[in-house]
C-alpha cells in the first residue's frame, strides 16, 4: 500500500514506567482505531538502565532502545519526543527537543517548579514543533462532552465547582518510599500528582482560570520504608526508613476568573477510594457531574426542564456522535483508562498534520503549576488567600 | 425533679413552621412506636399569630393554642418546652424555660451567636431540667450505627474527613428573601443552617472536636424579592428587592482534636442537589460513607478484609439489631426524613425518665456555634486558620 | 374547634400484626398531614387474643379493644372496617362489613382464592359502602407519578415490562414455619405475598391487564421448624419440623392486553436483597424504572430527547407538585415505607366524602388473584400458557 | 503438535466486521501487555470484498489480505485461524481449519444450529489443534473472579439465578434490516446473539448446565427497511421493507443441573438500556451480582458476616491479584470492553503453548446452542418445559 505524501511520524519515547506502558499502548492503538493523517513509527525508547529499556522495547514494540536521551533528541531521523519521565526531568528534555525542532508530547506535570514550567512554555512558544501536555483526562469522552456542553452555555453561568481526586494507596504506613514520595523527583505529592489533574480539569471544563487560592497540604505518614524494588505504582520497601518529603493530602479552595468558588481535595488517604476523580460544575441553568469510577457516564442536570421532571440524566457517553467514539465500539460498550491516551495521540498527530496548536498547551501546564505553587504558598502562610 | 410514676409528660411547643410539623409528628408517633417510660400529652402550641397557631393546633393535634410563650413557660402544668422558632429567639425562650425548671428540647442551631449559645449552655448546666439540642441527623439509624462502629475502633484512627451539605433552592435568583436569608433572624445562612449539621455530624461521628478552621463564606445572589407570603421553605416574593444578609455558600477546612483534617462544604447553590448531606470518615483500618439521599444505607469499608476482597459494603440499616429499628418495620422497609425526630423524642423522654443527660447537649451546640463563628472570622481574615 | 357538618369517620381495625401497626400509623398521621374532609376516630381494634389486642389498642391509640369481629362489624356506631388479618379471613369479614353498609379498606391480597375474591368483588359492587384494596405501593409518589407519565403517553406504546420482588428472609433453612408459609392461612407464598404486588403494579402502571401467563412456582426449603413464637415478620422456631406448603419462588411471564410481554419474579431466596421491588416499563418513546430500595426516585428515559443527550433521568419525587407531596416536607426530604399508607387513608377518606370509587377496587384485586391462580395452574401444567 | 521454542504464532483472521476490529486489537495488544509464551504474527485477514479487506488489513495491521478462506486455511505457513464471520459460516470454516491441523479461535455463537455445533465439537475433539470459543465475557476480570468465588464455595449452594442482557437498538421501528435480523445468517436474534452470552455466563459461573427450559421468543417489529449500507452494528436502511426473521426478545426460565431455577431475559427493546448484561447468583451462604455497565465491579454478599453488618460489597476488580490484572494499570484504573479479548488471546496462546484445552470448548458452545434450541422449541410448544 503506497502513501508517499504521508511520511510516517517517527516517535521516540523517553521513560518507561507505568506511563510508558500507557503511551506505548496509545501509539500502537491510535492508528489502528482512528484515521490518522500520518502513519506512526515507534522508533526509539530511551531509559538509563540498558537492560530494562531493552526489555521494555521488546515488550512494547519499539524498534530501538537507547540510554542517552540527549543523543536521541539530537537525531534528525525522529519527529516526535514523547516524555514520560518523572516531572523533575521534563524541562531539560522538552526544551532540548523543542530547540531541536521536534514535536513534543509531555506527560503531566509539565514541571516540578513554576520556573521550569515557564521556561518550557517559552520554549514551546518559540519553537516550530508542536508541544502538547498530557492531561489525559480531558480526552475521556464524557469529560470532553461536558466541556462542550458548558461551552455551549447549557448550564448557564458557572456558580460553584467542586473536584476531588481520591486514592488510598498510602493509607498503609508501610507502603514504601517510592520516587512519588520524594519532592526532588516527584514535585508536590498528592497536590502535584493528582491535585494537578483536578485543577486542569476544572479550568478545562469551565474555560476559566483559578486566580487565587487558599489551602492546606499535609504529610500524614512522615517516614516510610525506603523502596528496594520498583514494582507497579507502589513498589516494595525494606527495613530502612526515610522521610516522606511530599504531601499526602491537599485541601484547597480557589476562585475562578468568572467569580465562582471551587473546592478541591487531593488525597492518597481516602480509605477505600482507589482512583476516584470527581468533578461537579454547578451553573445557573444546569449542572454536570462526573466520577472517574464510572468514566463512561456523564450526569447532566437541566434546570430549564419542566418542574417536577428535573433530575440528573445519566448519559452513557459511548454513542456514535460522542467525542472520539467514531473509532471504537457500538453504543454501550465501555471504554477504559487507556483509551484517553489514544485520543491524545490522535489529537496530537492531527495537530502536527494541520499545523494547529493542540491543547493543553505548555502555557496551560504552567498555569496549573502556578496554581499548585500558590496552594503550597498559602499552606505555608496560614492558609491565606494567595494570588496565582 | 421528681416525677410520679408514668405521669404523662405535658409538652408545649413554641413555634409552628416546617420544624413544628416535624416535631408534632414525632410527639404523636414516638409513643406509638416505642415503649416510652412516660405518656405524652401534646398540651399547648404557641405562636404569635392567633389564627395561624389555632389552625396549627387543630391540624397537628395540640390541645391548646397560645400566643405568649412567656405565659406558657411560666405555667406549672407543663413539663417540656419544645422550641422550634427561628434561631434568634432560642436563647430567651430556652433560658426562661430552664429557669422555670422545664425540660427543654431546642431545635438547631442552638443560637445565632456564640454568646447566646454559651448563656444557654450555662443555663442548661445549672438547671434540673433535661436540655437537649435537635441535631436530628445523629438519630438517623445509619449514622448512629456509623458512630458506634467508629467508637468501637472499626475504622482505626481517623485520618481524613469530608462532609458536604448541598441544596439548590437558591439557584433561582428570584427565590424570595425569606427569614432564612436574613442574618438577624436566621444567623449565618448556609453555614449556620446546613453547615452546622455537617459540623455536628463530624464531631458526633468521630467523637472529636474541631479546634481550628480556615474558610470562606459568600453570598452569590446579593438581592432578592422581599417575601410576601411564607409558603413552605422557600416562600413567595413580590416586586420589591432587599439585601440578602447571609451566606449562600460556605467552604471550609477544619482540624479535629485528633489531628485529622476535615473538608466541609455547605451550599444552597449546588444545582440539582435537593438535600444531599454526605459524610465520609477515612481511617487507618477502614472507612464509613453516608449520603442522606440514601438515608437507610451505610457504606462501610474494612481494610482488614483479605486483599482483593475489600470494597465498600452497602449495609441497609433496617435490621432488628440496628439503632431504633425495634420500633419500626421488617428488614428492608425504608425509613424517611421524619423518623429521626421520633427517635429524638424517644431518647429525650428516656433521659427525662432516668435522669440522664441526653446528647447533643447545649454545650455541644455551643461548640458548633464556636466552629461556625470561627469560620466567619476566618473568612473575614483572608481565610487564615482561626482557633475555635 | 367546632365542625358540626363533618361528622368524624369512626374506624374499626380487624387484626393487629405488622400491617396493623402500619395502618394505625396511617390513620393517626393522615389527618395531621393532609386536609381530610372528615375527621378520624380510631374507635376499635379487634383481635382474638384479649390481652394482645388490649395491649395493641393502648400502644397504637385505639379507643377500644374487642375480640369478636362479627359484633364489631354489626355495630352501628362505626363507619369503616379496616381489615389487616391474614388473607384467608378477608372474604368473610369484608362481605359482612359491606353487607352491614360499612366502608371497607382491605389489606392485600384481596383473598386467598379466586372464588373468595370474586364474591368479595360482587359484594363491593352491590354495597353502598366504599371498598378499597390495600396495594399500597400504588401510592408511593414515584410510582403514582410513573403511572401519570405513562397515562400521558410519555413513554409511547408499552413494548416490554419486567418486575421483580425479591427478599431473602427465607434463605436461612432454619427460619421458622410462620403463618406466611402455610397455604391455608397465607394463600400462595412468594407468589401471593409479593408477586401479587408486582402484578398489581404492572397492571396499574400500564393501565392494562395480564391476559395469559406461563410460569413456575417452587418450594426450595420444604420443611422448617414449627413457629413457637410470633416475632416480627419471621418469628421464632422450635425443634419440631413441619411442611412448608407455599412457594418460595415464582418466576413467570405474562402477556398484557396491549400485547407486550412482562417478565416477573417473586422470591424470598434472593440472598442479600432485603425488600427489593423493581419495575421497568419500556415503551416506544421512553421508559420508566423504579426500585423500592430508592423509593423516592423515579428513573425516566425520554427517547425523544436529542441524540447523544438521552439517558435515564433520576427524578427525586419529593417536589411540591408531585403526588401527595403537599402534605410532607420540603424538596429532597425523603419519605419512607409507611407514608404510602397515609396516602391510602387520604384517598380512601376523600372517596368516602365525595362518593367516588377509589382504586384499587375489589375487582382489581380479584383480577390479580386470577393472574396468580393462572400462574399456579400453569406451573402445575408444565409451564404452559394459561389464560387468566 | 510440536512447536519450536518461541516460533511466532502466525494468525489468520476470517471476517472483518465489528468483531474483526475487536480481535485485531487483541492480537496486537495481548503480547504487549502479557508475557505470552509465543510471539504473534498478524499474518492474513480474509474477506470476500477485496477492497474492503485490503482496507481492513491496512487499518488493523494485518500483513496480508485475502479473499478465499479455503485457500488460507489450506496454507501451511499459518498456525491459527480466528473466525469472526457471522454464525452461519462458522461450522464450515472451523471444521476445515481443524482438519488442516490449525488452532481455531471461533467467535460466538459456535454455530446457528445444534447440528452444526455438534459437528464442530466433534471436529474439535478429533483434532490436534486447540479449539476455543469466544464467549469473551468469561474473561472480564470481575466475572472470572466471581466464578472463582463460587467455585471456592463462597456463596454456598446455588439456589436461584437471574441474568438479563438488554439493549435498545431496535426500539426504533426504522432501524434497518441488517444481517443480525435475518435468521439464515444470524441464527436466533436476541436469543442467539445476546441470550447466548447470558446462558454461557450462568453455566460458567455456576459450573452447572441448564437441563430443561421454558420460554417465549417474539418479534416485536416484524418488518424493517432493507439495509442499504453496513455501518457499525445497526447500518442504514432504504425505502424497501423486508421481514425480520429473528426474535427481538426472549424470556425464559431454566433449571440448572444442581436444581436451581434461573430466569433469563434477552432483549433489544429495553428502551434506554444500551448494553446491559446483568447476572446475579444467589446461594445459601452468599451471592454475587454483576452489571456490565459497571464492568470493573463485582458485588459480593456474605451471609456468614455478622448480623447487622451484611450487605453487598462493591469490589473494584482492578487489583494486582485479580484475574488478568498483572498486565494492566494500577489499582482503580478501569478496563473497558475490549480488554477481555486480550485476555482471551492470552489464554488461547497459553493453551497452545502448554498443550492444554482452553475453555470455553466447542462442546461448551454446542451445549449453549442446545439450550437456545430448546428455548425456541419451548416457545413453539406453548412454553412447555423442554429438555435441553
């Protein structure tokens, strides 16, 4: 089958943890499900441990394995750099890649500090490459649909917002001290890891930005067994203990540019909640509500319906006209966690092909980092309202 | 105070709004459902409007109607004063009644100010009468059961708490300016009306007190049509507009005496949420979760269950051994909103009969008022942490 | 307060089990909640055990206790006979009462046999008294509302129906052999006790009758300990065993007069289901779904809504315009099991006052018995389709 | 059949509809997610329409496209024949493939008639190739887990069963007459298409077989627009009408070999239900319940838990120790519809590698066909109980 004009897009992925698996699955799946304007070549996977990265390459189907990301970024036979390393390394890799003219897809968080994030955003603005940030939940069809409804005015003026991201994998005090619990690698704990998702989602859904915040972050279990083996998200620990240097829980309130208050919670201590991301946007004409545990459903309330007939309507967002559903299964057949990564690849490749700027941009990511930094600042300043 | 055996308890109720209906139903029902140690006589109902109170007496089955609460409180042929007036009048009536040696059941909030609440609590401590506060939700069987489980250590150490009380009856900007929206009568709006329930519930369930808070309260719709007719909870409005002087929404965080953070939300602007009170207590060994919209159910999570078998167990709290269920229907037959008022009457009458002090006490109520006052203070002070 | 023209309605209740408690509560509550056209006098309660009935009278507030229902029915100072005895005695009492010119409210089932039911229905048609049958669930507001929506054509043509009433109180093989498990007293077991509710509900909601049925009934545990003490719905058993003579489970399919198939299940062996009555009516233009475990909610599906926006809307049926809600609490405050009994008293008293014929009629009850008898007949005939 | 170590497994897939997409995704994904004992080569895709199959090959990543399945089955450079054509062609292809010594994975239903199914089962028993049937839902982790719990005796003796598969894509009378509505191609309509899933699932979960059935099948909309274009599951119709020759709805009851009754429903007329497969197994010691709309959750009821603490526990089946979860995401990250197809490939490849016989076998499939045929026979015979 010959398609001369559409040169394949040659992708290098830096990193090979849990996110590497998800991104690999997306690069492999998106072209088989959607009609992409470019073919995909999974060219190189990069990691520091030679054996581990070779094994990941074989497992996930990358043509080559490499250990030096700088060399890879400098190669001129690659088009895309996909960054799935921990947050502290994002800035250096992304900026180098953008300067090398590459298109960059970067996992969230954009960076661990506002300064790094700002430099990355500046690099993205100054580059010919397409830069896109991986706040994947924006591309869960029910949430994309929610954004559309809100943008169309279906819930009227946004008057109140709440969002919580709750997990419980740290309730066990013996859960090991993984990189996600060290500030120098992970950034800001529950706030940065999952709170960032909640912040981005609220800003995405409302089309507004948080302008000021008040909140508290806290570490509940202050010392944990040092990790001896990295296994899945939690790892295994040994006899030695080390300090947890990130927060376990973050509770904060923000004010949106449109004036509404938004209540946030991010926690890894919500016993029994495995991966529950909820968001509810209350407006003058209606509301939407979503729970990641029922990720194919959107709850929609219409205040303009007749009295006595109002209620939350549970829409199963799996119908032909729903976002991204053209590629998948018949109505009522559920999508899962990783599907949104394929949607992300689709939109990223589409943007590369037509030269448009996909969202979330690096500027969007820097804004989220500013919000998170302001929460940390507020927490340190007696919870005072702190400008973003 | 000595009572001849099984002399009937002669009750006067001051007030006749929505709460008057609920209390009347409870005084009428409790002795027919439970084996009370005293018979009940619904002797007098008191209200300022002579016709309206006479009509309420006939409708609800009170033997007499009266218009002057002071005269009623002074009568020596009455044993109990049940106060269901708006919060600003509670202190005067309750203190007079306690000084007259009466037993007092007082609707929440205890008072509109901490000062009033403290004086009432002092009066209660100094009186021979039994004093009890109407935070009725404590007596929803699922919540009573939750408290028992937590007290037995079933969820271990409380590590994180969240509670929200959400309604939407003020989303309509033309909803009238009822007494509930005027600070001089109602106290503190969403914070005082429904936020108080959330605070009491969390303190009740955990057995702990909030020691410091940070938060924000806000009025979203600042002017509303002046109420021309009092109909149900919302009333009817006219052409004239007046200032809303209480908050529409309150979002705050508190620290419990045991150290855990607790996130609260009270709002009348949660579009589509009619009367949703949720509470979740996350502990080191388990969790409980409750939603008033499914008020007969308690969700219980047990971290000590085998791996792979853990999950929230939905217990329908309608079984013979469950709290208060001895008086009602077979397993699986649901209780409604007003049943908790009958449970309240039962416990109040039991306490009178055996001379014990029922909870919530007036001191409990004063503590809640101190929390709410601290939230208001924090809101006015840039959301700073404020000691209760 | 004098109201000479409205002579009070003097009520005698025959029976004093679980249903006696529910009916007493309703007679006591309805006039306090609704504006009834007649006052209610709870005059006499009747039971064979003199002590027990005296105790019930005192507990539930009946002015007199009596042991001979024939004498009571013959008295001319009574207006209403309320029958809450087991089904085998309904015909004799109801017919005597109707012949004595009394108004009769009769608990379901109307009778234990079609013959008895037909004689009762004939007696009702020939009497000046108002006769009404106690299929109470028709008066759960969400179900009354569902009937109205269907009658208005909101779901189009009924195309398919399912209803199941599932309990689990007999899963324990040692649950005692109560009167509910003896055919001569109770009639037809799960089929007659709870299956009858499902049949009535489907006929009520659709406005159609079942014309033919096919099904199976079965006794899973064939011998149980003879009941030594009647406690609640289940009682206590001894060492002796006796034969269970009614069915434990009934599964059957019927065809409605409009042509649609309806699938039914009635069981006391649905482990974990305490009192779950579900019904779903699927139509050409929409659907309604209901679950008694969430009895204040009605799920409504509208096929005429725009593509991509359809879903089941969860309407909390507690709003001012909803059926029977004028008497109760503000929006979102839940009703429980026994509220429907007060609604039943309201409609019964209204019908007496205005001389109308309330539903369900005794003819409706006889039709349900014919359906149940046809199911038994079908079960005995190899599940063959059997005309009702 | 001896395979050199790690020689890749060369797969040919016959058919390219909706199931072709799902199977392609699974062949592509399984080796990237699980540690398979053999590599996978997606060698050939076969379809009658040359252009369409070439396009499918390119889209889904098959190395070759072919139009004659007989030639493909005869090739000796292929190891596996994966059959995803409509049911009427399964027997000829599968038997040819088995006779050619190939391993065969066959989509459900095994065949459209019992005779065909029996011949296929005989061919499978007589072949060296591994034969496996695609009742994929067995490999949804929550259902695999449910089977394990039941097999371990966790719910005691199975006493009652219910399962329903409900869709609504035919409620619209103008939905076109696709091959799924023609008996000669599709077999038995709702009964064969989705009812077969319910039957297989119940037999799988209980480890028992249905021995006798009674039921009814029916076509509600008897004529539909002839399909002019095959688009997704429903297609597009023209002006001409043709007869629907399969059933729209099937309602039947069966008796399991262990004695319990099982109620079934399969319908495409359940307005508002998109793809709802529910199953509940009630036992003497507990119960399990499942709903495909919440496919990552298993509800488990334990009757041996203390009184007052029993309830359905909602287990989110996404934990490391849960079936198939070793290959996927961290706890709480949801799987979707197509994941079970990857699990199917995993088990199929494992069986090929270790020479074991995977389930469901073709004999299992023939048993399901016998059940469905007995339901049809019963329906034609006045719903009489009919031996399987």
